[in-house]
């Protein structure tokens, strides 16, 4: 027989989306339980670059200040470069509104720690707790979850359940939402390089074999992502073979020569990452919201995933506040009204971000003949067009969306000249 406890909200998952949701809901004064199946978070090369849209939220919470105090690195531009390092397309964040003119990079665990540190007194976190299933009432509405922790099964009843349990979300599947995950035809391998020259920008280098992505991390470290074929580094490569592979990576992109020594020294830091895109057709069902990778995932090139998780969490709490959840324990009717508003607001924004992210990723990672031709043209013509550069920058920053029209796409590919190319919108 299971025990039962009650909260105002239960958040399933303690990644960026889950902790951001708990932070935002706790700020409303709600009694929140966060559960995560992992006893502790593991260091991973993901979610390390914060865009201005997410930084606006973190600034409101005081989290941005913590990250700045803990050596967070400000980056001013996102630049696509040729193998020699010459800029082909530069998204200049210095042209955005005052206060939004930078990205901020930090280690994934440091960002999670800063979010956790800001949780209010009404938020409780339990790690090593596995969510077994969603609990439903007679109408089918989600009213909490069943959890197994330390061999003990118990039920948590709450008018709001937040599913932030990742791209393979058990709760999303249990809600009957059929969402198709699309894998890119490549992998990324990441390296944590110590003692490397610190780049000023978030730079994506084009190479004959795809993307090389470089940006600074705290502590005189650099993150390097290398695009690989799916099977390129599988199997038991010995260190000499891996070193030869790394030397080839640098030889293909002469601009990376200063990273050669740190890369050879940092071979053991590598992490192989599958790359996919995903957008749930629904962001909510009665009693339950989907946040983070349970709702949306994109290619790391676009630096969007963690950022949309944070802004979605803030949006969910804002809608709950508007419908009166901050006035006391929210009723199911209040929660469901807020969930409908959350779905209506965020789903179009995520769809636009997904399109922007996929287009940006394919421009620099597609190795097919057609992909190379179209991608390189898009990079070249966008890079020459101040108006389109501003639109893309605004969308990537999370301050938008400002949708690209069909005519914009033709200008982006150089099919038609753009007579408005120098008419940059006022920020």
C-alpha cells in the first residue's frame, strides 16, 4: 500500500528545465517537490551557453549575478568562419537592446547549481527518486505521480505536474503524445581543453567534414565540438590512433592550430553526443505541462535548448500567476486555464525557434552536395545583408521571434537582390 503526500506542484526532472520550473513556481509561493532519478547530476557537455532571452529571466531571479560572480564568460558574437578563421557571417549581439548584448558561457553543472541555490523555502528536492507513472482522476486529468525511492513506493498528489524528464520523457509517452525525434546524420564529440587561447566569440568553423565549434569556458578552458560520422570514433581506438585523428582535425582547419597541443592533452575529456531535433505537438495536457527536452530539443550549434527550457519555465509560472495561483493553493481549474494559455503562447515560439535552429545547423553541418551549395550560399549572402543578420541575431537571442518571410529566404540564398538590405530595424 502506497503512502500519499500533497504539494501544489511536482516537477519531474532536475535538469535546467526542471530546476527553472521549480524556481519560478516557488517564487509564486507554491509548495513544490522536485524529483530526479539520478542521485547526483553528472558533468556533461551540454547547455553551457545562455542567450539574452534566458539571461533576462535569470537576471530577474538573481541567477545571472551568481554565474557572473563565478567566472561566467561573456561572449559578444556568434560567428561562422572559414577554415582559415575569416568571418563569413557574424551575429553581433552588441547591436541588440541595452542589457541584452552578450551571451554567457559556464559549465552545465555550475548553471544547475546556481538555479538550485536560488530555490525558495517552499521547494523541496529529492534525488534518486524514480517517477513510475502519472496519477489520474476519474476524468483522466493528471493529478500527480507515483514515485519509488529507496525501495519505497509513494504517491505525490498535486494539481500541477511538470514533466521535465528529458527527450525520452516517460510522462509524455504516458500522456499519449506521439512525438517524432529526428536524428541528424552525424555525431558531435566534445573536448574540454585546458590552457588553450581563449576565443572572444562563439565560433563555428566550416571544414570539409563539417562543423568545428569553439567557445570559452571559465578557468582558461575552451570547449571544442567536432562533427563526426556516426561510426567515426566507435570501437577501441588506441591513443596513437586518436592522436592522429585529432591532428587531422586541426589540419583541416588551420585556424585551430593554437588548440593543437591542448587538444592532444585533452583527448581523455571527450564525450560522444548523438544529435537530434524534436518538438512535441503539445506542451500540456490537463494537469501536466512539458518543459525542457520533454517538449523541445535542437542541435547544439544553435545554443537554444537550455535557453528555451528556462523561458518556458518562466512563462508557465507567469500564466499561473495571472490566473491567480499566487493567491493560494491552485485549483485544478486554475491550473488547466494556465496550461491552455502556456500552450497557446509557447508552442508557436518553439516552432519558430526549431526552424531557426535547424536552418542554422544545416547551413554548417550538411555534407551532401546540395547541402554544401545551399548552406554556403546562405552563410555568404546572409553575412552580407545587415537586415537579415539583425533578424537572425534577434531570433537566435531568444528576444523574438521575428519570422523570416519567403522573400527573406530568397534574399538569404542570393536568388533575388535585397533593396532593403541596409535597413536594419530599430531595437
